[in-house]
C-alpha cells in the first residue's frame, strides 16, 4: 500500500474542512471533529498544520488563487470594461454556488471565534475584489459607460451585491443559489 504524501494529506485535511463547512447548521468546527471525519488523530492534523487557523489560511489561499486567477484571465481576455465587471460578478457568484463551504469563509461566518487575522485577510480579499471592479469600471468610463467620479461608489455597491448574495446563500442553508437570476440583476446594476 502506497503511503500518502504530506502534500496530499494537507489537501485531504483542507477538503474535509471545506466539506464540514458545507453543513447548513454551521456548527463550530473543532480539530477533534475534523480528525474523526478523517479517521485519524488530532496529532496527525498538527503534523501538517500548526493550528486550526493555519488550516483556514489554507482555504483562504485556495479562494485567493482561484478568484484572482480568474479575475486576471477576465481582464487579460476581455477588452471591454463593463464586460469585465459583468464576468467578474458572475464568476464570484458561481464560485460560491460551486463551493458552499468556502462561501462561509468568504462571508466570515466560519471565522467567528477564530484568529482575528483570518477575518482581516478576508477583508483584504474583499478590498482587492473591489479594486479590480474599480479598475474595470474606470476602463468602462473611458469607453463611455459611466463616469470616472462614480467609479468608487459603483464598485462598493457591486461588492455589496455580491456579499449580500453570498450571505443569503449561506444563511439559506445553501438552498438559495447566489447565481440565480444573476444575469438580469447584474444587467440592472450596470445600466
């Protein structure tokens, strides 16, 4: 029987943590419960992660690389500013729909009572998303869609829309798909 490589075990732990976050009740996740789910000891968890906060950091790193990898692809491939904004908003809503456990991290729900630097890191992610929206809205303004002086307010409103959809999704027990009717709502917001 082949042994599991450390990187594979780390990935296995993160996948199990994300799956546990998909439970609608949203109970606090303990390392004991995580170890039980994986059928190994808490000591085995700590051989791969120094703390539970480090496990959450692993999930946040996945979110960051996924979200900003796609944002970079959108801005590289899509020349029109409003189309970039539309594609970013759609991607953010579909990312949450495809990753319910990660949605609880995105809205900070899973980070309550955890190390405060985790919530700070999620706030930075939100700020970076808002900055990407601003850049695309500035491009749209140069193309005749909107005005440069309302870019910051529009970006903040669009981020609040996404956060609201994520929050509604998580609080509905993952029943209300955040991407449902997104095309129509985004079109209304971008007019």
